[in-house]
């Protein structure tokens, strides 16, 4: 028995890998900030560093990336262009959520690995497609509304079905045959959305796991975090390739980085010990708050209201279809 456990544990990286990741970043950060005289510029971004304390905890404890916090603050409160806010979300998630992902695997937290792998494959394609062909042609107001409606739909679903979701303590087995099409569809859709607003694949994968496979939140959330971590790295690479990550975004990244690299793993630990119902309520409150905040700051033209109605209705219909399909599979198993 001991030998079997040892073999199983050998598949996981040791916690020293996370220590190495953190130390490497801090050394590089110190060289950049102190070696190149960037400290004054970094200190001027102190507000972003404070915001991302909360953002990193959200990123590590919910299926909502740190961009969920940074995007509305940057766009609605600080007047930053949506493109820059999205780029900041990607670069800060690439650091913080990767830290959380490594921490998850080092602590042997269970994830749905088969679906995760195919989601990442799809997300790579979706992110590249969206970055090059879609994101440049989406108006800034509709970027804000897409972000807000996506998360509001998610909140409504969570509020209506919270007790049912909290009762899930396992998950249906995901066959290789099912993992490929589901993972690719989730990944492509999530990658395209992430290319526009900075995150999204985590939420879509989380919804697929919960609605289709009735997955325990304590498995679904770490799986979603891992998918967004890799997708964010791909997104940063794509943005660097097209050359539109500004120096201001990088200063904000350097200001928040030393906090985020610890905050996201702390979030993953928090979600593993607090009751599931509290996790869902926190997610719902954040979603509703950013939706109301977004609508309050926009002009609220007739076109925007139509977009909101169509987006919410479409998302609700898709979520309900997934929910019914998951229930049907559950009864048939």
C-alpha cells in the first residue's frame, strides 16, 4: 500500500517547484526594478498593487481570473482603455494564476486532467484567432458589456442553483471520447472571449464541469484556474507578437506582481477549506456588483440595452440547456 501511494505521489511535482518559481520571479523583478531604475515608476502604480491584492485572491479561489477585478477598476474607475485593461489582466494572470496552478499540483489538489488538456489545446487556437482577427474589431463599449454580461449570466445561474451545486461532492467520469469535443469547444470559445476581455475560459470550463458533469466545486475551481493560467500565458505571447502591450501595463504588472504571486496560491488554499456555499455567494456578489457598476458608467443607449438583453438571454439559454443535459446524463447513469 505504501509503495502504491509513493508511486501515485511521484506524479506530482514537489512543493520546491513552487518555491523556485516564486524565487525566480522575485530575483528577475528586483533586477528590473532596482537595476534599471524603475522603482519610482513602479511606486506610482501603488493603487493597482492594492487592487490586485483582492484580485489575486479572487483569481485563486474562484473560476474568475484576476482580470475580473482589475478590468472594471481600470476601465470604470481609472479611465484606462479596455485594450490596456485586458492586456494587464492577461499579464498579471499569467504570473499569478500560473503560481496558483503550480501550487495546486504541488499540493496534489484533484483536477479533471483529461478535459483540462483538451481545453488548453482549444484555448490556444481560440486565443490566437481572437487576438489576430476578432479583438481588434470589437468596439470598446461592447468589450465592457461582453465582460459584464458574461459574468452576470454566471451569477444568475449560481444564485438559482447554489444549493444543488453545493451538494455535489464528486463528478461523473469524463471519457476520452467526450473530453476531446467538449474540451475543444470550451477552449476555443473561452480563448476567443479571453482574447477580447482578458479572461473567460476559466468560467466556461467551470460551467461545463458543474452543469454537464456535476463536478464538485473543489475540483471544478482548481481545474478552471489551471486552464486560465495556461491561456493567459498564451495570450501574453500573442499580445507580445502583435506588439500592443504598453510600458504603462508593464509598470502596473511590476507593481502588483510581488503581491499577486502569493495572493493567488493563498486563494487556492482558502477555497479548499471554506464551505462551498460561501464560495458561490462571493462569486455571485462580485458578478452582480461589476454588472451594475458597468451599466452605471456607460451611456446606456438603445443599442447597448439591446446588446445586454440579447447577451443575457443567449447565455441563459445556453446555460439552461447544459444544465438539463447534465441532469439527463445523471439520471441515466
